[in-house]
C-alpha cells in the first residue's frame, strides 16, 4: 500500500466535475484507490459516496492506493491531485 496526504486547494473543493474526473482517472488502474477524511473512507470509483465526503478547500485528505499497479497509480493520483484539486 502507498498513501499520501493532500490539502485541497480548489476553491470549491471536490465537487461534481473534479470528482467525475478523479473517478475516471482511477478506472485506468487495477489498484483500489481510497480517499479518507475525518475517519470516513470512500473508494474513488463510487462517485456519489465521494461527493458525500463533502471535501472543501483547505481540508486535508489521505489517499491510499493498493494493488498490482499501485506504484503507477500512486504517482498518477498524486499528479492528478496536484493539477486538479
């Protein structure tokens, strides 16, 4: 398992459009990708659950990546967060 913490800088947080993009990005990998916030954890492929996390600007999330291609998925998820969130 690989993980990183990220503080959201998008003014609106993880809202519908970036959540959809994040979910689409995660579909490219075999690894399971989980986002955690305040004790809640959600698989990023589950779009509605991801939106229910209600992640706002300035909040920090933990992203965990586990699976066969976790190194690549980890690197690409970190890049995605930096470029989009």
